[in-house]
């Protein structure tokens, strides 16, 4: 590098051509060197650490590993008391469940765009697909013909008894009770799930061959404690700064630290509207970040912080000497 | 002809000596300037490794060791990309790099950062492993809470994969290209004055340093 003639001015016009000294510069060379260094770093990091790939949770693995939790979740889906059944838009219209920003609920305003009837989609429709089971067909007919209060009573009694259930060869054995047709329905659903059939039924429930939308099975999985416990073991929960973490000890989306930070502090931590409030807050902060050059007070901050003295230390040393 | 007008405007705004200069102001000799080009270099590695993964399909990296290797390169290049970009952004903030009508340069850089976060987020959703399942089940709540979860459905793998391999990378690359052209057009921001101008001797308006990013 060689300096050209010229002396750095003390008060330059920021938009004017630089009147001070220049140095030789090869942009293409700089890019090629940077490319080689970055590619080499990525290869070395890959050789040293590879990348994480924890296998996904399937409904089959859940039903086999924790049949009690699977049945508890499925029963709340049948009874429409689960997290998804009472979620509100976009899945259903449960009153009072949508999050608000002050008096405004954008969630409510968007409406029900991905309708999910948990009893039908997660229990009754998959059970209807099981062929040649006269007992199950009769149980389904009995359940569907019963008044809704009786349906709720059967499912409620079954859910209450589940903690006392034993499983013999994958079959649930519960203490005697007034479960009506819910007991054979749930035993059949557990069998379907343990065979892997429920995974397929929920993905291809609309009888298409190709499918890329996993909304229904993922929402079903997310209602179970098994799924959450696995996430907790991988430090992925919201209370564990989960969104920015990755399974194992790998760096995840570290750049989401500020978004995740708000979930750890009040007033967001305990707020029922935390998601909406944090989303809007981050939207405002992002807009402010983009508009820094136009915000009085913020745009002049770097001048007062004087970190630039370190960045351009050679320049200042030269003009001050 | 409008095509002539476009050509003349393009060459007028970015003549070859501005687009690919062979000299830079001496103050550019600082390590902080490396991180801008390092960000672009990491982006090239991200896109190249992503194209190989995309060519072989989303299942390939789960079932072959060579696929896993390229997924590793993709992951680590993304981490390097964000590291370099964040250092670059902080550097530009401390330089007040929007001065002298360079506001659009900052804005395109900041928007690139935000869009890149979306590109990375959809990448994590497209992994088809437990991490992507969990991120989808958590991420849906934020998006649903403001009414956009059904339009940008994070539990719909097909939609997220399309965003990740086509739409958002195109947006990031286009924004980076725009950003670089703006840098080339307006040049790198000069250092702050060594001493603040004395109020007793006001500078003429055209010589006063501009803190605003407005052109």
C-alpha cells in the first residue's frame, strides 16, 4: 500500500469526496481472500463439531414411550378441553382466549383460518379409518349419538382415572368406572398410534398422496407433556431462553437474544398477552433500528460515545501529530 | 429510448472507477472494515452450501454422511455470517456511517439483517428434526398472537421450506447487492472531525458535517 499526496482535514464535509490521502486497494482480492478464509473456517468447524440432528418426535414414539401422557392428551382433545381446543384463532373461535395489545386483539381480528376440531380431527376421524372392528364402530356410534353432557362425563371420568391406569402389552387397563364408549375408543386410538398409523392419518387425513403440511400432528404433539419434557431436557423451553438455543451444545439462533430476553422479565414473563406484546415491542425496536439515521439524539450518539477514536486511531494519530 | 436513459443513469451513478476503485481513503486501513466483506463471503458460502443441500433434497442430509457434512458447512457459515454482520453493524453504528447522505446505505444494511433473521428462522424450521418441531410449536404462538400465523404458518413445512430456499435468500442477496452498490456510490463515511468546530466561527453550510442520513 502506498499513500497518495494530501493531508487529512480536521472538519470534512461528510458527503464531499475525500480530500485526504488515499491508499491502493484491490476489492476483488479482498473478496477472494475473505471467501477462502470463511469457507475454510466453515469446513474446519464442520470437521470439529459437525451439526446437530436429533430425530423428531413421532406420535408413535410418544405413544410407546409414554402411553399415559398420550391418552391424557387425546382425551382432552376428544373433550375439547386441550390447549389447542381452547387456543382461539386461527384454529377455533374459543371466546376470550385470543391475546390482546391493550384493547385490540389482532389475533381475534384475523379470524379462524386453519379450523381444527380436535375431537373430530384427532380422535373420531382417525378411528373411523380403522377397518373391520365392529366393537369400535359400535362404540363410535354410541359416543356420537350421546348428548354432549354425557360425552363430557365419559371423557372426564376416563381422564380422571388415567393416572391409575396400567398398561399390559400396550393395552390400557383402568379401574372400573363410567367411561362408556370412551374406553374402547381410546384403547383403539392408542393401538393406532403405537402402530404408527396415527402419524400417517393426521398428515394424510385429507386422502392426498403428497403432503407437506404438518400443522395437525405438530399441534397434537405439542399438547403432550412428553414433547415438552424432551424440549426441557434440551434446554429449549421459553423459560430457558429456548428460541435462541439449539439441541445439544450447539449455538442456535443467538441473534434472537433480545426477542427471547423479554420472555424472561416482567411485565411480559407472567402476562397472558406476552407473545403479542413482545412481538409488537420487537417490531417497534426493529423499525427504530432501521431508522437510526433519522432519529434525533440517536443519530448523534456515536459522536458522543467516541468509540470511533479507536476505529480510526491511525487517522487521528496522524492529524493530531 | 428509455433503455439509453437507464444506461446513462447507471453509468453516471456508478462509473467503473467508483464501482471497482483501485484506491480508498487512507482511514479505511482498519480491521473493522474487514467484517463487511467477510459478511458477503460468508453469505456466498451459505448460498453455495444451501444450493447443494437444495439440489439433493431436504432428506439427503439426514441419511448420508456427505449430506451431513454439507449441512454442517451450511450451519457454521450461517453462524459466521451473523457474527461478521453483527460486528459490521456495530462498527458502522460507532462510525455514524449514515452521515453525509448515506442513510439509505444504513437502512438497506439494517433491513438485510432483519430479513436474514427470517431466512435463518425458516432454515431452522426446515431441518425436519426435533429442533425444528419445537421451534415451530413455540414460534406459532408469537405469529398467531398478532394475527399473521395463518399467512406465515410455521408448522407448515412446505411453506417454510419455500420461504427458506427461494424467497428469503433472493431477498437477502438482492438487499446485499443494493447495499454494496450504495456503498460504492456514496463511498465509505469519513472520520468524525478531530475537534468539534468552534461555535464562534461557523462553517459554511456546504462544509458543515451532516449527522443526518437524508441524502
